[in-house]
C-alpha cells in the first residue's frame, strides 16, 4: 500500500492513477490511530498534487550505517571521521515533498550536496525495545534526500557537532509516498540510485548497511518514538563532497535530482535560486 498526502493536506491510498481518500486529517494521525477507513471518494492523481507524505514530530537522522560513505570520505581527507552510530534531530520545518524545489541559499553556501537515504516511518509509540521487537514498530518506508551544505558542515564539525548545514529551509525532501512493509518484504534488498540531470551520482544497495534496520531502530529507541516519527538510515557512497572533483558536482540552480529506491519509487526535486524562490536577490553573504 502506498500512503500519500495530497492537495491541501488530505491523506489517501494511491492505487494506479487515482487516490482513495482516507477519513483522517493528517498522516501522522493516521499512524496515531492505527489506520483509517476510506471515505469512498476517489481523486484522479493527475488532478492533484502530492505533498510530503508526513511531517513527523521527530525526524531522527542517523549516519555512519553505510561504511562505504566513510571509505569515500578518505579520498578527500574529510575533516572528521564518519563514525558508526551518529545521530541528530532534523528540522521538520525543512521538509518538502515531491517536485517541490530545493532553494539554493547563495548567501550561505557554495557547496550544496545531495545524500540519498532510505527512511523508516514508525508505526506506534515505543521505547527501549529489542531488534527482535523492532519490526512491530515499522509502519512503512520512504525516500529521504538529505541536502547538505558541505562548507557549513566542515565549519560546524570543528566543534564535533553539526546540524545547521542540513536543516536549512527546503533541505529535507521526503516522499513521494510511504510504502507499507507488506510491499517491501526485505528492506535490505533494495537498489538505490540518485541522479542529477539524468546522470547517476549515487548507485548502491540497501544490503550494504553495516547494521540492520531493526538494530538501528532498537538502538535509538532510547529516545522514545511517537507514532509517525521518521528514522533515516544514512547515505551511500557517491556524494559530491567526497569526490576528488567535488566543485564540478555540487548542485546549482537549474539542476534536477531524482532519488530512486527500488519498490518505493522516485523522489524528484529541482534546485532553484534564492531570487527565483523569493523574487529578490539573496541577502548579503554570511561570514562563518
């Protein structure tokens, strides 16, 4: 089942070229209630617009689970080790949906990067559970593109922590829908690819995680999950910033990203300039 948020915030189930509307006001409440009935209304997909499928209370951002990402960082002498079990909370106000634009903040960064990730939607509240219990908490899977300002990240990491570089407005594309576990029998057997203007940049497989999704969910259950929370599982190799030719690969206005994960779909987002988004030139350059 593909769960969508569409139009002005309605929730539904995508079936072919139409959406069956559900009797619930938000996707988060869908998970809080443990589901919802159909209203009987059908909306042609072509006549509506998909939104970010969910805005969670918490987007728990984990990293270091794909060790290939750490290995590629050594190509460029990245400033800090990408250790296992990195975690921080994402700014949920930065979430955007399919086909919505990532706004390039030229006054903040010159090094805008992409990070393809598989994310898990938590089905019900819980904490302190084991990996064996974790599948009972999985409500679905969604694509996450973790947009990152690498120059800001390097500066932040001097203190050993980072957040701002990934939490700027529009830096959190999520979608295009939530696919329920019955359609993904093995989340560790999914091809993953991110393309920029049709060119493959990240090509990998969810089976390359050094830990399993149940282990990830269990490990961070100490934070306490709410129904509808989202947990990312980290990016794969191929990011621009860890390439010897990074300057030529960083995102720029006019680029179009397509983040694809097998059995889920494609999350497409263009990149636009600050002026195109706001109708005025970007503010004066910020000095970090």
